C-alpha cells in the first residue's frame, strides 16, 4: 500500500501537482490546503489577507478527483471565505482532502476539529480553525486492515514553538484516532503539523506507540525551493511498530508545492 501526504499549497504549481499525483498513483492521498467551490468550473483565483495576495486553484478538490478517477474523494472543510478573480468574488471552502483507491473499503472514519470550529462566514482569525480526518481501510488484496489519519496543524504567527493550543491539538487528534482505530492494528498518522521536531506533540502522540519517520530517518528538510524562510520542518509521517516500512521518501523532485510530499510504501 502506498500512502502520500502533502500540503497542496492551494495548487499553485498546478500542472506539476496534477502530473505528480497521477504518476505516483497512491492508494491513499492525504492533502492539506485544498479548496473546493460549488459547481464544476475550475481555474485560478487570488487569496487576499492583510496585503498578501496568493494565487489559488479555487476548485482543486475537483481537479484532483478528475486526475484520480479510480479513487473516492473525501473533502473536510475548516472554513468558507472569499477568493477573487479580478472584481469577481468566488466563495470557496478550505480544508483537507483524502483520496482512497476504490479497491480498498473504507470501513470506519472520523472527522473533527483539533483547533477551533468551522468558520462559515470567513477564513477566521489567526490561529485559524484546523481539523483532522481518520479512516480505517480493509485491503481485499491482503485481507488486512489499517488506520490512517492526517492533520493540518494550526499556524501561529509567533512561530512553530510549543503552545498550550498545540498541546491541546495533539490531545484532540488522539481522541479522534481512538474513535476509529481499534488499537491492535497498523496505524499511520501524517500531515503538515506546523511544529518543530522537538515538539511535545510527538511525546503526546507516542502514547499511541507512534514514532516519526522523518526525524527517524535523519531527514532535515520537508520544504522545497519555493519556501524561502528558515526552519525547514513542517511535515511528518508517524507509524506504529506493526507498520512494515518497505520505502519511505521525502520527495525532492518534482516540486509540487512549497512542501515536499511524504511517500510511504507499506510491505
């Protein structure tokens, strides 16, 4: 089974992103920073916040769904706000997306907020709402089950250091996982956590027997050349001892975001 986690960055390197997800052909694709709008149209928009303007694919969820016709897609919004196409306002939802190959059966799932709550009338104040999605799959090929969760951790303008809110976020993630995971099977937890490697988040998640592959493999950079700041950690992939890692890679090329994709092949 192949699991990929990626902060999609609103689809900004669009052609590279679409091409990569098609080529990589994951069994489970966990995406953060995805936009969805009603209707079927797709294209570019501008996100504006305090003088900042960023290009965004306003219906990235639909575009990824089209690129992966053999997968079921689950969209998990945190907020609904305004994007702009010139003077035209586009009302979009922002959140997580999970894509699962249709040959696997989703036999349980949970979705909840790990920070804040759904914002229906704007993107929200910083630190903005964040959620997590947890699924339990049955693999018919191997007659086995696995639980996979991913999260987009809160962004604090003060930085990635530990805070009470981040500790509470990790505890909330555990509560969600325990609603889905029976405790006696393989567990994978991934995403853009927005924390540093020495964060208490990992001590809290270790209660479930989870250990991080990024730091465990001695890797020091999960960001691409699009990211120009210091502090090159953001994304993590954690597993329990039952997970047999056939391959783990922080993907260097192609660059499909300001985050690198995390790729895990399970034997």
